[in-house]
């Protein structure tokens, strides 16, 4: 009986090995590039330029396919150089991935956002094939006035330009690095400059009312709204948003003052309802009744004015009128449970 010849050991396909290794390497670089752009930090110029290094290394790895497919092993010198380059790529990949992991960990902390105002000194577009972004050189802030270089991605405001005023939103991360949340145009400065050039600018006045009301700086917002209304009484619709924010902040009388100006020039159901709500909360039921009744005449099919009037009638001792108002609500909107409960409460 002849001896059994063992099967030769299976060798891994060079192509399969290259595909597996390259897939891991490319995935690492793409993930790291994503982290560098979306978990960017301020204060370190090296981190702003690392995506370029990472992309160059990734493309270098593509060139190293020659070691697998062009059969350059016959040249010992070239083969040695390719192996050194390959090891260098692996080293850069580990370093790049470790830094990206650090930025990702830093970004896990959700501390309060702070705003820093600065100016763009210069900007340059970087196109590295699979990804593109911008380098912004900006002036410093606080006590540090040295220029800084940061990354800008496609989530930042459009229209950023050299010489433009910007607002950078920062959040301190888990590793005490200041993560850049967003880069926005400094619209307050933009509108203030516009207002300086043209004190009657409707765009500037409306923009500043919006900015200050969002920031709950209602003193400035109301002052600028008065200027806007005096110059453009029929085009002061921004006042409705201002009034809504005043109501949310429980500044009911100020909200009512804004809305009274608006209804003088524009009879609108929504404005009348909002004004009625503000006056009720300010304790001025008589005035609220007047505006809500006007609202009911503007749109007899909407139940909101009727529903609020029912409470005013009830609280001023006019139970029959309150019952009529809530009954009318049920006619327009059957099975409205709260209106039914209110009518039942009047009978007790």
C-alpha cells in the first residue's frame, strides 16, 4: 500500500489579502476624515491639516498595489522600498485613527455652548477627491489675538468670505478640547453695519428685531421694532414673532403693546387671538373681550375666540353668555370634552 501523500497547504490569494487589508485601511481613513470634519476643535493648527495627510496616505496605499499586482518582487530594491512605504502607511493609519478616536471621545461630552465672535482673515478651498472642505484663518478671541486656522465643513453657513464677521459656537469636550459646533455669519454685526449705512433699512431693522428677540434681549428688540413700525407700519410682520416670544417669557403687557400696533394696520384673526390671549394673561379681560369679539366676527367658524370668550363671560359673572359661547363651540366642534365640562360646571 503506497503511502498517502499529504495535500499541499493552502496559500491565501494575494488579491484577497490586499482587498481585505485595503478595505480596513480605507474604512479607517474615511471614518477618521469624517471625525476630523465633524468633531473639529479650535486651537490646534495641526488638526486642521491632518485630513490632507490622511488622504495623501490613503492614495499612496492605492499606489502600493504595484507590490501585489505588478510583480516587482524581482527587483529587491524596489520591493524593499514598497515594503517600507507600506509599513509607513500602517503607522500613519494607526496615528490618524488614534487622533480621530480622541476627537470622537472629546465630542461625547455635551457641555453648554458658548459663542465667540471673530473675523475671517483668509480662506482656502481644499479638494482631496473623496472629501472637500475649507481652511479658515481667523482672528483670535478673548485674550489671545493670534490668528487661528480651523476647518469649515458643508454644515456651516453659506456665504462665508474673507473679511466677514463670523460667530463660532464652541462646546468644551470630555478631553477639555473646545469642539466647534458651528460657524455662522455674525448677522448682528452685519445688520448693525447696514443700519449705520442706511438708518432706514427695513432689512436691517427687521433682522435685528429677530436677533434680539431670539436672544431675549427684549429692550433692544422693542426699541428697534418701534423704529421699524414708525417707518413701515404695514410691513412690520416681524412683530408677531416678537409678541409670541414676549408671551412665552411672560411679558404680557409688552406683547399686547406690540400686537395693538399691528392690529391697527392689519385686521387679522391670528393677531386678534394672540392679542386677546396676552390681555387675558395680563389681567385685562375687558380689553381682551373687545379684541376676541372682533376676531369672532373675522372668522365665525374658528372656535378659539369663542372658547376664550366663554371664560371671560364666566369670570365676569355672565354665565348665560358663557354657556351660549361654549354651546356654539360644540356646534362647530362636536365632542369637544373641555367645552362640555365647562357647560356642566356652570350648572353646579
